[in-house]
C-alpha cells in the first residue's frame, strides 16, 4: 500500500470516528467502546477491499459483511453514510423512534446492511449461510464477519467454527475484535477466551493475529486471507476499546456509556487537531 | 392408506420442488436418517447441509442461506426445533424477515420411545409467539405434500409439525387443501370438533362416528394451519353449532385450543372444551399408551363433547330466560 493510500485511509478513519462520536453523542448514550475499536477495519473493508455499490446495495455479486457484534452498528452506519448508501443526516436519528438506524444492525431497515444481528453469537452462522449461497450461485466474492471477544463466549460460534471448516468455506473471512473488555469487566477476568489463535486453528481455520488499528497489517492480511485454498479464515485483531475517543478509550465502562453532546464535541475537537 | 410413510412424502416433495426450483435446500442436524432426506442428498448433494448435532447453528445457517436467496428446509426433532433454537429462529430467521422453513418432527406423543426429553408439547405454543410466522401440522400424506408446496411458495418463515412415521391418507389427491384454511371433513349441527395433526384428526373423526350413534351430530374440521388461524371458518361453525371441542397433540396452554379460545373470547364467546395435554411433561411409552395417558383419544373427545354440550344447553337455557 502506498503512503498516499495509507494517509487517505487514516483520514477516512478519522472522519468515520468523528461521525460515530457525533452520532452517539447527539443521542447521549450508546455503544461507543466497541464501535471505536473496529473503525480501521470498517474503513479498509468499505474503502479498499469490498466490492459494493451504494446506489445498488443489493447488487448480486457484492461482498457481504455480517456485523455479528451488532451493537457496533453506529460505526457501520457512519461508514455506510459516508459511502453514500443513505443521507448523512440520518445519523442524528440513531435509536430515535421511527429511525432507520436502530441500535443493532437490521438488514430490512438500513441500506447496505447485509444481515440482521444483535443477539450475540448468531452472526457467524448467518455468515456461513451467506457464504454457502455465494458458492451455490458461483459468485466469487467474500463474506466478512466481525465477532466480538466477549461474544466469543457464546457456544454457537464454535458450532459455526466446526461447520465452516467442514464446508471448506475459503470465501468466509472472519475477524475477532479482541479489545479485551466486555460489559462486566476485562474478558480475562469474566471468562477468558485465550488462546484464540490456537482455538480457531484447532477448529480447522487459517488464523492471523495483527494490530487491528494498523492499516498496513490489515491490508496485507486481508489480501493473504483471500488466497486461502480450502479453509475459512479468522483474523484476530488486537484492538483498544474506545480507541480515539478521548473520554472513552480504554475505560472499562465504555461498552454502553452515557455522555453529553458537549463531551462528544470535545472529543471530536481533540481528534480534529490530531494529525494522522 | 398411502403406500409411503409421511417422511418419504416429505423428502419426495422436496425433491420434486428442487427439480424446478434451484433455491430449495435441505438442512439436517444429524437426523437425516430419521427424517429420511438421504434421497435428497443423493440427488442434490450441493444443496444438502448436515451441520451435525448443533441445532442453533442449523437455524443460524438456514437464516444466512435465506439471506442469500435460498429456501432452506431445516428439520430436527420438534423438541429441539422449538426449544433449542428458539432465539435463533426468533431473531436470525423471523425478526430478520427470512424465509426459513423449519420442520419439527415427532410432535407430542409421537416421540413415543424417545420419551419425555424428546416430547414437544409446547412447540406450537412457543412458535405462536413469533409474529407473522406460519404454523401448520399436516394430518396425512396428501395434505403434507400440498401444504409443503404452499409453504415453499410462502414468502416468510414457516414451522411445520411433521409426523415422520405412518401412512394415513384422509384426503383424495383432488381435494383442495389451502394453507391458512381449515378443511371441513364432516358436517354436523350440534357441535364442532376442531383437530390438528396426524394423531388427533383421525381420533376426531372416530369420535364423531361414536357421537353419531348416540344421535349427536358433530362437524369435524381439520385445522392443519394453526397460524394464521382460519377465523372465518371457526366463527361460521361456532354460530352454526354453538359449541366446540379442540383437539391437539400438544399442551392445552398456548396451542390450537388457546388460539381458538382467544379468538372466540373477542369475537363470539362460545363454550369450548379442550382435548389436549393438561400441564404435564412427556414420558416414554408406545403411541397408544401415551394417547391413553394424556387423554388424546376418541373416547375422551366424546366425553369432552358431552361436557361442552351440557354447557351449551345451560347457555341456551339462560338465554331463553
């Protein structure tokens, strides 16, 4: 990836981060922590990797994304709005009655959302179904799935892990947003999920572990994952929960936290003044 | 009698549909042998997915296949289809407005030798709480075939209670069977017996015969579709006969009896009596033994019919002052 590309992606991630803080801040409460930790991933997927068309969100031969940790929806909405799937002004309707941007992703409400999620642990199974459909339709694209680290405690993920391997789904690329925190505390204290790489490998997946905020690593790893011959791919992302949001970054209570619009504006100002 | 078992008709119908509709898929969770879908796999290996003993994943993958435009028929024992996968079926399939055709086999006492752990008396009830879901229970091989085809055409998820074993045929191939509409199998003016499923519809017909010998004219309706309920037909017969008995191989709470009673309570309060499982868990035994134990028999239908007719008489007496 050229330095120009890298700078552009960093700028774009900053914009999406700002929009996400603004959108949740306008409401006054939301899942800021887990939204911030996947901004780089969403940015590179939607701006560099995925074949999509904002004008034709249901295009048959597109890449698809299942945001299994559906509570990070606001980060995805800001990415989709920025891409032009729907007007940016929708972002201030987040979670308001009658909105098309509900707290958790809904494929029947929001243009660009490929699967409804929200009940943790279900998204990877859905992603397998989408990947099998692509195979049946001879569509040579990818299904991307993003699961949370706390979410990895749900048993259904491991049923899905076995199945994706058995079905040799090399078109399925999953990510674990390993930000090390969940609602009640640190993942290591509540219910440890290590060794994630060893676990997924044992279930028959190709695995990678990278810094989830490093665009170069994301770029190389996703390209490499796409070359998988007959295995599904799990990319474990070491991330920071709340990354880039001054009052939330690294805070244990940032899963679903209240904050004022003034606090949001302050955090946005700090971001704007930071060079990428 | 049909030449084929219910499950053979299930698979044969899926194969027939799959010949012309490339979106039809079959999913199993290590019960392919029990459901009898191996012939489908032989014919369409690429469209058959066995996920092993993992029912949550079964419904999850089915939801994803649907989101990718496929029409998955996913089967497992009814106890697992309803209890084990309820959240997956609720959220990933129904809340997400998918087109998943979930099949719960061995409804109620037909789980027989698998016993209490495998005996779904509550699956219809759980499923009734899912908005817009279509729920049906074919009573014979002919209606099974016709109803599966309509379920495949229906845009949205469905839940079918499937009796796997048995060759009963109550209908002729030429009979009209429509998803969402009850079938009147026998006319009668004194009381209406509404029944659903392979076990109870024949018992209802037998009960009507027995009642006939005592001069009681009972109408019998096969209410194969539990949701949406055929309100029009039930109201017509509630007006015509003034008393109803509802028979189901299921808990009395939250099933067909509840659906009929809820509707009548709002539209046309009418005496209704249930022939259903009375707040009990399942147990092991032969089908015949279990029908006796839980009162799912023609003789109990006769008894309950007489009871509801007494209530009807009292009601008529009160109305007449």
